[in-house]
């Protein structure tokens, strides 16, 4: 995501001829977009994206369980250690 934001900022600065970016060659200005594509390809191929999605789902699930325990007056569940 950061590569994409940097690329958009550089592209806008190049188009509007702002600062030293106006003198940069186009391949330098467009390189953050190529890096974003490479990052997304690696993240999907390595399973990084799926791992992060599963972690977020597990955190939401645990928060729901803790909230329900509190509402029932049972107290929060003991926390689990990460492996």
C-alpha cells in the first residue's frame, strides 16, 4: 500500500512539474508501481496475505468470545500463549 501511495505522489509531482521530481526520468517515477505489483505477487504466493487475514479473524473471534463471557458474568477467558 505504501508503494502505491508513493507512486501516486511521485506521479502527481511529475505531472504537475513540482520540485526535483519534474526532472526524474519516467522509469523512476513509475518504479513504485512495479514494486507494489512485486510485493502483492510475493504476498499472495507466499501465503502472507492469507496468514494476516486468518490472524484478524481469530482476533475478532476471541474479542466476541471475551465480550460474551463478560456479559454472562464469567470473566474473560485465560489468554493463550502464541507458539
